[in-house]
């Protein structure tokens, strides 16, 4: 779910616990603090306020993505390369 402002988390349509991820161009979000986990609405609002004020790769995020947190037994990564 797209989060434009920390108060949007009061109307969240997904269940907790959640993951908040900054939406900025570039790949190093987790290493610079752009990914946070939250167990409650209060925790999520505090985490969102922190991320919105955190420059990531020189850019302040304008939007966050909220998703249900889950524990994966396995992870698979897929890459597609187009060779014209």
C-alpha cells in the first residue's frame, strides 16, 4: 500500500506486522535505513516519520511502500536482460 504521509498508516488496509520501504531511485535502501519493520500503528507512524526525513542516496523519499511482513523459507531472484 502506498504511503504519502505517516498519518496514512491509520487507514492501513493490511495486517500487522508490516514492512515500510522508502521509494527512491537506487538500490541501497536497507543499508542506509530506508527499510523498517513495525508491529503496531504507533511504531509504523514513528518509523515512517523517520524514513520521510532520512536522505537516501541524497534524496528524501516522497512515498513509502507498506507490505505485510512474512518469513520466507526460501528466496529466489530473477533477472531479465534484454539484448537488442
